[in-house]
C-alpha cells in the first residue's frame, strides 16, 4: 500500500485539546459498512446500537506517568541542561528504556533531577546508564519504590500534538486533570505499562457502562501495553516498508471464553473498543484455545487493507493521524473509499480529532 493513500485534507483547528465533558458527550459517527451510510450521534447514544447480542472488548491497560521534566545541574565542565524524557518500557526493576530530548548533549552517568507538575524538583533522579539505539537505558533513583517515584515525579504522556496545540492557543491544563482524563474508567492500575492511552475507551463513563450492561452487553478485558510507536508516522513510500513497533499483550481466560462464546449459536457480535484492542484480538494464533489459559505474546501485527479479520465484527475508534498505521487498520476494516468519505465528512461537520476527540462506530 502506498503511504500517500493514507493522507487526507485536515484542519489543525480540529485537534481536540481537552476531552468532552462529560466523557460520553463526545460526538459519534456511525459508519455502516454494508450501506456506506453515515449518521451522526453522541457516544451516550451507544445503547441504541449495542445490545444483548454484543460483547464489548476493551483494553484495560493503565497509563504510566512516563513523561519526565529533567534538569542536569552544572558540575565541573558539565553544563546545566533542562530537557524532557519519555519512558518507553521497563527493562528490569528501576531500569527503563527512554528517549531524551537533546540526547546528543547527554553522556553516560549523567544524573538528572526530576521535576513535578509544579516545576519544582521532587527529590527523585534519573541516571543514564547506556545508549540504546536512539534512546537510553536509564535508572530511576528514589527513596520510594519505582512506581511511587513515577507517581510523584512523572507527568502524563500526552501526545505532542496536544501539547503543541495547547501552547499555540495559550491553554493551560493541570497535570492532575490530565492524569484523570487521559485514563479509561476501567483501567487496571496493576497494568500501568502504557505510554499512551487506548483513547477510544476514554469516552465511557461508569453510567454508560452500567446502561450497556443492563441492556445485555457483555464486557471482556484484554491488556495491550500501548507504546510510543503507535503515533509514529509512516515515513516510507509504502506501508510494507514501515518497521512496525512491538507491543506486549495479555488476553485473560475470561476474554478468550467470550470470544469462543461469540461464535456459538446464536452468535454474538464482537465489538472492539479501539485499535489496540483490535490488534490484541487479531494477534491470536489461529489455533488458540481458551482452555490453554491466559494468552501472552509480543505483537508486531500490521493491519492494512486486504487483511482478513477473524475476531472483530465492529470497531469503536477515534479519528486518527494521516499516514499512520492506525488509519490503515481502520481502512482495512471499512474499506479505504468509505473511510476517506467518513473523514471528509468529519472535517466538514467539524468533528474533533485525535486522542481527546470524537469517535466513530464502524459496523
């Protein structure tokens, strides 16, 4: 697939800088793949479209406080440096793989003080141990355990386009608010391994989930650790040349059993909330069995037009960046012609785009 096929005309003014309030007040475009019809609703209208024949699969991962505000104090011939870091994934206890801005000015054994959301140093530190590709292996140093240190010193890893848009519009949001808003209401705090939120799930409220449950909609949880690569634009001429990032996934027995039940008689529609959930479900090997227990794996699955979906019947998803693997995934599900029509309509109707934006339900 040519990368240019994943372009679309876009108005940057449509980038959502804050989420809808309440969450389920976000707009919802219903995309019917059979008829090509587009209709306009709100997320809180989902009970009109989901019912007793549906199972909702969600990614219950939690967002790590992975964005770091760093300062290296001047010492001897080493100059002061203020910069930012992003933790990518843990490699062992207290050690992480990380990206650091102005990395060329950094050296092995440099020690950075961490600053909290108020800009003040917290007493926690980050030590650089070794270069690792484009990033570093770093150690978090604190009198607290590693997670407590990141809870104190880490910031919400919002996508750069939101931070840039806020800066351009002189909009300030407390990190405490982003911590709450950039997290699903069903996130499992014991699974705080993602550096980006599974954003389609941000639209659900406890009340909406309760309504769906009363209507007979079942819910099953999977876990896929969302990595920074999910936002990486495709910079190759074709999608096939793009190096797909790897992400860890776990599908518990309960979700596997729900998948098995969905294919029984009468069948249940498998509704995936977000592209990360789709990747988890479609990464299952053809011969999986629920009785084998929790499925754990690393996936580098790249879904593009021509892909055959085995475990997904409908997708709830946000509006994605051009030239992204996420857009290719949704295009594989809807067909590219219908997807481009939906996106052109969303721009015309002034839908809000990207992580804090509106949603589409593709059925």
